[in-house]
C-alpha cells in the first residue's frame, strides 16, 4: 500500500508536529521504507528462507536502532539529522498504520526468537493478488490519495505545485 502510507502519515505528522519546515520527502521515504526493505527480501530474494513479508524492518527494534544510529552518526542541528529524524518518524508511522503490533512475534522480534512468523501468502504474486482483491486495501489507498489531492488543491495548486514540493519538501500548514 503506497497512498495509504503516504497520505495517512502526512496527515498524522501535520497535526502531531505542526512544523511548517518539516521536510516531508524524508518522512515519505520513511513511510515506505519498511516495505521497500522487507517485501523484496521476504517475498522475492529470500522467500524460501523466510516465508514472511514482514521482517526486521517491521519490528519496533528497526526505528529504535535507526534513531540511535542517526543520533550517533549525525551532528546536532544539522539538516541531515533533521531529515533522518523525519525518516525515522515516517518508519514509526508505517508500523502503526500496518497495525504491526497485532502480530507481536514479528513486532517484538527478536524477543520471541530469531525467526519470523510465516505469513500466508508471502510469495510475491499471491501476495499482490490478495492485496489487489482486498477492498480494505483499496479503501486505504483511496483515502490516502484523497488526502493528498486535498493538500494539492488546498495548499500547493496556488503556489508551485508538486514540483515546488519535490524541491522543498514542505507543504504550508493551515493558518489558525
Ligand atoms: Zn508494511
């Protein structure tokens, strides 16, 4: 699910952090990162080994470790640190929006052992087929896309549109 993660994460960070300078490009990268890591590993490259499409990057230890690495490896106040913290926030929201805690064995990995609970289906094509035929997936994608369209009409269309957004990474906040 792409628009669900992008739309719902953007909505959440806009209202939780209310930071007009927050670079949403990093947040968006984080919002997709767990799937970009785990799906290729679990469903394609090492399918025979894992038999699961939610692996390390869908465990809470992933954003926590990422956060510590960012704190250790970047300078305080630097734009890189700000961006990477946005990435960690996006990753955290990905886990929340996936309902990752509902599968404690995977969410709290490796507390219950080093293996991941097998998922059915986990192979790429059956998984994609299942997602395409799931009305909940479509509803989530539609909701995310509607929210992004709302942002475009409400905040970006009058100014420099998506190209400006991709250059800056920010969307103005509502005035109150
Ligand atoms: Zn996911």
